[in-house]
């Protein structure tokens, strides 16, 4: 029988083991069939990077998954307009996107933030720096009129984490924060994610993007972190149900 390790004990102290029935799906990059391996009663939260996809994502989910499925977008889900449409404009997924909001899922308040930090817009890696452009509107205003796109369609803007969304989310409260970008528990993580968790009062952060399974902490040990690997499945209590695939040479990070 499985017993919680040291991080599981920390999770129990923070109360999240009272609601262990969430499985996180790591970056899937084109294949969602393995989501069938999640325990049948679990909520499933996808941590971003579905791309490439060629049909509405709801049609790619295995049977019995849609009704318990939530997600955030990753950076690659904005690489092509078709990828974004298949995910963010799929009517069957309405109300299932956690990006920039907090939803009550079971007993937990769950906050989500998709995308990645982009150097040109806002890059709070080592510390919480001021943004170059706080919002998409601020950036678009700097472009010559002939180059001004519809919101979100400029290539440089795609998949960016905007300070305006971050700041609004940071005023809310949540138990769990789900991000695509990593906090500083990962070597390439960002202080901006640590600080968001701290302001939300979240005790756990779960992230994707780097295609690595690991457990760690940030904020002086008060916030637990789970990284989920490529096509991996990890439960909220820290159990790795399906280890991530080795990602070297297997496409975009
Ligand atoms: Zn990825």
C-alpha cells in the first residue's frame, strides 16, 4: 500500500491530501490517448502544450474524460492559429480553461496561469521585475499602425504571460496553482510564479513546460511544487502514475 513520503506528509499538513482525486497530465504534444490511465474518478488537469492538434481537443480525449477535464494552454498552443482554435475555441471545453482565473474544483480553489514569460514583455526570473509592457494593449500601441494586429495575433505576443493578468489573479485566493511556466524550484523557473503562489495563499504549484517529473518546494519550503513530465501523469498527492517520456530529441519543450 502506498504511504506518503516526506513531501506527501507536507501535503497532508497543508490539507491537500484531503482531496487527492486530481491527476495532472504533463505536456502531451499531440497524443492524449494515455489520459485513459488516470483513475476513473479523478479530475484531470492538463498543464499545457497540447500542440500539434488537428481537431478540436474534446474530440481527441479518450471516452469518459471530457466531463472531468480542465486545462491551461502552454506556449506551443499558440504556435499556429489552428492549434489555438482547436483548444481555446472548442465549444465543448467552455468553462474548462483555468487560464487567468480561479475555479472551485471539489474542495479546492484552483488557480491557473498558462503561457510563458517572454523577455520582451515581462521577465521576472530572478526577482519580481517591472514589466516592459504590462498588457497586450500596451504592446500593440507601440507598433506602427500598419503592423497592429488583432489582440493576441502578433507572433511575439503569442503565449505570453502578461503582468495585467498575473496581477489580477494575484488578488484572488487559491489552494492550488497550476501553471505551464515553472517556479524557481526548477533551474529555469521564475520568481514570478513563486510570488503568485505566495499571494494566492496556494500551498501547491503544479507545472509543465520542462518535461520533467520532480517534487520540490519554493517560498522557504511553505509551497510544494510538482513538475509533470512529457505525457506523464502525476497525482496531487505526488504519486507519479505514469512517468514522463525522455524528452531529449522529441520535439519542442
Ligand atoms: Zn512542452
